[in-house]
């Protein structure tokens, strides 16, 4: 096993984003020093990780020095507009031109004060659960270069896990924040629908699955980002999160969900990680009991059909929405397979949408008996590269994805918040993530409980591994 990280005795050190921002405020370090250190780290490891899509010639510094994360270097996922850089959406089917302005969410992200260095890679349109490509090198997992780092925010997760930057933009339409966070040993919170500003790409979705956010190495960084984003714009329909600085003080009813909505069998090490986490919560004074999923097995087929609809919308509007250079013939087979799956089941789409819209009500009822639900993020450990490659025949790849991405899509359809947290390492030294879910709008309880777990069982750090295991 070969691990790669960029941690060094430089301006970034081992600090998280909150720590770096505090050092900038205290004038111990300057934003330019942090950007230079992050760029040097990227130069050192990205030839092996392949996590960066494109970069600025010079760092783009924030204009508000009083913002909470002022001067902290970060990358933005290559499916939102960032002025001066192209938005390629992980696709080779067109050649994107540089954006002339920032996207709506990008403005909220930059308002936190971060320094934008460039954009991170994702699979084509973010549709796959591994950041792999038919005609390009895959993005690799810093913990094991031959394993997947997940998707679709795989590039972001690789950069943060490897220590290039302390946080990076991510978004989640079926698990795309939580999956790479689990694969890379990070914290990844998918917020409630409407918590943060939506990107332009969600405007035409019949059901908006996508939530914007970040991947980080500490709970406090995720909490600080959300608090800073609220300073730019808070949704008045949701209770504010505010500053979350530590564990919950109240006793919570925690349901433990081990049976996947897809029927997928759990890897024994994943099951053990969830059960150990449940024990930690019980020892912390919370009431723990078993839980059952609020959806039936039919949810899986409905979700796949809806994802096919999104693939169809992306490909059929690409010439107008993306660039006239778009060529469907150059799109990946998996994207086109999803599109064709949708077209074959057009007659079923009205009923599919009806059932999916009902998931939000079933999910809300679930939290009549639970304050929090604990589950795996994924049914399996991070797979070898190639297992989820878009070159795998469509029917086989869909079956693999259904058995792998088992616990995350529910929250996208319900519009509910969920967080992936590191829960230790497998026998092979691969990260394992567990997921906490909450009622719509209750990110605060998720963060408070995440602090409890982080304090009780500190997250593994790649830089703490024996030097002989790291390259």
C-alpha cells in the first residue's frame, strides 16, 4: 500500500482552516504565504493524485479580510462557475471557455474569505461514485493510490486528505460530499435543501437533489464554514445554525440503521465501525436503539430512473447550456447509459416523481421517533480503481453502484442533512466513514454530535502513519 500526503513544516503545517484563520488574524502568517505553501504542496503530490482540474496563474485572494476564513486556501469543484476558469464538469465531450463571472453559490463560498487556487476534478457530470474516466487518469485516494477516492467530489477530497488545503468546496446529489469524505477519512456534511445557495444547474430539476458544502479534516472547520456562509446569506425558512463550538448537552434518541434501503450486504468492517460508534454514543449518555429505513426497496429503481432523467437533461441541453463544441459521441458510455435508461422508462416517470416527492414526508415522520439516525455511509470499503470505472458495461456498473452507494441517496431526495465522519481504519488501513442523519434543518444537532465523536475517538490522520508506509 502506497500513501501520499503533502504535510510539511511549512506555513500550513498541520493546522485546520480555523487554526490558519486565527494565525492570520494574529499576524503570525500572511494569506500569500499560505497560498504559496498550498501551491507547493499541490505541485509535490498532484502528479500522483490527479485531483486538480485547473488552476489560476495567481491565487485569487478574498476581498474581505474580516471574513471568518479570510486567507485560507481552497479549491472549488469543477461543476460551478468560477470567474476566469473554465467549467468542464469532468467531461471530454466539449471544450469549456473561461467563465466571465462567478456562479451564485461560488459567491457565497468566496464570501467566507477563502483564497481560491483553482478547481478540483469530478467524474462526468458528477454521475458516478468514483472519480474515474474513460480517456484520462483517475483521481487517486491518498490513503491508497490504487483505491477509489469516491465521487463526485473526489478531487476535493483527495486534496484535503493529502493536506494540500484544509477544506475544499464539494456538492452532493446522491452522496457526492459524503462518499468521498468516507473514502478519504474526512468530515463531509450535506446540508438541508435550501440551506445554502443553489447552483444554476439545479434550476431545471423537478426535484432538487443537490446540496452545496465542503469537505474538511475537522468538525470545527465544517461548522465554521456553515456559520460563515450564513453571514453572507441565511435562508429565512430554516432555523439558523449559528456558531457550533462543541458537543450536544442534551440526551438524544439515536436510531441505528444497518439494513440498506438497496438490500446490499454490509462489509463486516463497516458494520463493526457503525456498532463501535453506537457504543461510543451510548457511553456518552445517548439512548441508542435499532431503526428501519423509511423507504421500500422500490426507492432504488425510482432513484436510478430519476438520475437517468438528469443525465438526459444534461446531455440534451449541453450545446446551449455548456458550449457549442459539445459532441454526444464523445460523452462517456455511463452517462449515455443513464440517459437511455431514462428514455426507455419515460412512461414510468410521472409515477416515479410522485413517489420520490413523497419521500420527504416519510423521512420527516422517521424523526418523530429519532433525533438522529446512525448508519454506514457506504456498504463497502473504498474499491480498487477500475471497479466503478465508466468503461464497465452499464448494467454491471449500475448493479455495482446500487450495492455500493446504499445509504446516501435518501437524504438527497428528502432534502435532509447528513454528515459523514471518520470512524477508524480497516485492517488494510483504508478509511471507514459513518453517517449521522437529522431532520430537515437540524444541522446544528449533527455538528454537536459530531464533536462528541471527534472528542471521544480522534479521527485518524494520514500524516501520523509510519514513514515507511508513505511515499
